[in-house]
């Protein structure tokens, strides 16, 4: 009958009313045996914010709300336009809760940006270049060196602080304290190091909130935006302090080689690579297979422990941590003796740590090219090859470095069988071991 009725309606014929039937009471369905009955309603999440309404709102009169009014939620401007157009099923979390959180983060981010970049964005890129007295091309080279994204001619993206920073770099070139090439290189070093540092700091704080405060990742990142205003000043102060101390240490290292009477390869004046350094690697054994069996958090903890321990040892030994590559660290030292001590201590401390796999270590004395905070040259390549040849827990060096260290009671050197090494032909590696007081003292 239902099909006929629909057919008639579709053809425009009026439907004949059917005789009314007595209503039959419907018994509620009994829950299945053993099944838990679900509550008729679910408790909605609490909104821990203060709602502030304007005086003209109909809330003030105790009547229905006026959704055309603009409200403040925890001092954040908020209106009906901020709500999603499709609220979704009522069983989902209230759209208002998420909208409030988004507005709070948005307002906090805006306030934080104003503080970090020095106020409102009022200038276009051509305005900044013109006031600095340089071409747009030159300004863009410096901004790219700092790692800034490209902006179009009509983008109002710059503040007075951007102009001041540009003038600081340019004034050093105009006064001939720096060449243009040196200025760009120094600027790039600042941009790259601070970019990496900021990412490191934020991820470290977010990870701490997740692990030790029980937050979810989104909660931790929202909390970071609220926490950062109180951290800017102390972190900035610590950054400048650390830079000055490290610069002072670098000044002292400039004379370390001549004072130590270090031996280098070849003639110093004609050497194609300018710096004589001890170059070393430390590599965790079986890292790849371990990483496949670990979850993300456990792997991150292992890598962090390895990097922290390595950085501490290298620092105590007077060396410099050049970079970390997952399961490997690259370091340099001013003298072959300092490099050997760092290598011995790395092997000793890493192999003694039950939370870490064993390590293979190498150290080679030779010449390198230093650019953009990294080092290059055959010495670096040879040290990397020796690391791959070493057994777990072993430290290898080459014949030249062994000859340089020979006679120092802190080190024991044992010649091994010659072996072919890619790019170097047959070489004779030497095993490096502790002599009398060869390792560093780590507190």
C-alpha cells in the first residue's frame, strides 16, 4: 500500500486518508543480558573560562542571548562568527569548547608576535631596503642568510626592529670591519644556529610536558604559547651569556696550537686546507636494528641520552661538537692529544652505560676546511672510514696520528693489519687504548 500511495502522490493524485488505527503501546526494549546500559546523556566537558558580555547584551536583562553581540572569553574577543558553521552531532565535543581554545591560542600568538618582532608590521620590503640605503637585492640576500621566507612587494611584513637589524649588518660592511662576503657568512651562521636552537628548545619543553605532566601533544603546544612570554627574557639573557663565554673560549683556542707545539701535516704556508685539527667520530653499534624495535619515545630518549653524554665529554675535553647525525657524533679538538683523550673517554663512558649500545670510536689528526659550522676534507673522511672498521668498544686511529701520539704515556698504540679503505687504498690502522691517566675526569 505504501508503494501505491507514493506512486499516486508522484502523479499528483490526492491521497485517500487511511482509517485511523488504535495506538499500540510500545514496550521499551530490554537490554541484552550482560550488556552495560549506556547513559541517556553524556557529561559535557567543563569550560574553565570567564565569560564577559557587553552591557548592551540581552544577557544583562536576563533574556535570550543575542548571538550578534561580540563577547570576550577570558579577555579574548569572540563572536558567533568564530563558531564552526557545522556543529556536527551532539555526541561530539562541543564546538564552542574548541572554538574558545582556538581563539585563546590565536590571541596569545598575536600578542607574543608583537613582543618578539618589536610591534606591528608596518613596512614592506622595499620600504625597509630604501630606508637602509641598499638595493632590494642586497636586502634579500641578508634575509635569506637569516633563513627568512620570501615576501611579496605588497606584503606588510616588517617592523622597525627588522630595519635596525639590517642597518647593524650594513654598518659593519660600510665601516670595513667586515667584507660583504664575511657579513653574509656570519649572518647565515646566526640564522642557522638560532633556527635549530629554537626548534630544539620548543620540542624539549613540549616533550617534557607530555612525559612529566601527562599532557597530550596539542595540549602541550597550546600551553607552550601561554608559557613563552615568561621565558623570553631569561632565555635571551642565557643565549647572550653563552655566546660570550663560547666566544671567549674560541679566542683562547686561537693560540692553543702554537702554545702546544702541535705537529701538523705538510707545510703550513702552502697547505690547501687551513686548519690542523683532531677529528673524531663516535658511532652507536646496531642502532638501525634497535630503532626498528623501539617506539618513538624510547628512541628519542636513547638518542638524547647519547647526544647529552657525548656533548658533555667533548666539552670537558676542550673539544667542539660539530654535529650529531642520529647514532653518530662528529667532534674536533685543537691538538691530537686532546682528541685522543676525548675519544678514549667517549668509548669508556658510552660502553659503560647500560642504557646505550656499545660504541665504535675513531680519531685522526690532519687538516680540515671549516665552513658554516661544519668541517670538510680527507681527514674527516678517513675518520669516518676508521669508525666503520672498528669493533664494538674499540678506538682506531691512523699511522700519522699514532706517530704523533707515540711516546705519550697516556696512550697505548697497537699496530693492526693493513686493510683496504675506500678512497684511501691500503692503510694501517692502530688500536688506541688507555695508558697512564689517559681518560678525562667526568663528574
